[in-house]
């Protein structure tokens, strides 16, 4: 096989970076300190506290980074589909190209489905949406392309449900 695509027996998810105060929860267990190299399972939750960050690397080499004050759930972890729920905060995703697998971030039952791309989702109180840095992301039935952002919710009604250009100056100042 001369293909560059990774062939997996079972999809995995491993904590590849932890900075600051990061916790995880499995099932009905209490929240526990999260350390690097922890193997994650379907339905595991991760939360970063203020001034903390974490990263999860999947078996196909896709990566999600959690900014400070972010909570996620590994909703689906399969060879054909990976879904991460953004409960709160900001997630940056770098998704491995695949013709056989989909990768999505779920915010309030809206799927942000990657198309071999890099993007950030945000779910911060009254503002939810996505910034696309490479390729495109499908949000429900809306296509958001490289260099664009899309708000599902925004206090400014003129921005809600619209595809807009990313503010490059604001992006330059983003520490995440």
C-alpha cells in the first residue's frame, strides 16, 4: 500500500499536552487531575481551568487543543467518525485528511464538520461559532471556508447566522 493514509484497528485518543490545572471525568467518577499520556475513551470529559490548556491527539493524528476555561466530551470515537462536544470555551482542531472518516465538533447539537482542516470553535456564553484557518468546515448546512468565521449565536444580531471574514488583526493578538 503506497497510500499516506493511516490505517487503524481501533481509534484512540491520548492526552498529548497538559499545562496548568486540567481535570477529567470518566462515567460517574469524580473529576480527577489529568496528566499527559492518559488514554481517553468515549464519553470522557476534560475541563481546563483558568490559565490552563490541554491537547488531545487521536489515532489518525488529528489534534484538538483546549484553551483556558474549556470543557469537552469525547462523544464518538470510531474509525469512521470522531465527534467532540464543546460544552464551553474554545477548541482549536487540526484534522487529518481522510476520505473514510469524519471529524466534527458539536456545540448545542450543531455539528461543525471538518473537511481536512484547521479551525477553532467557540462556545462562550452568548457567542457560539467557528473560525476556519485552512480548507473548510460545514456547520449544519452552511459551508464556512478558509479565512471566514460563522456565528450561530452573537449578541450583535447583524452577525448571527452569517459567514464573515476573519479579522486578521484580532487573530494576530490571539494568544491561543
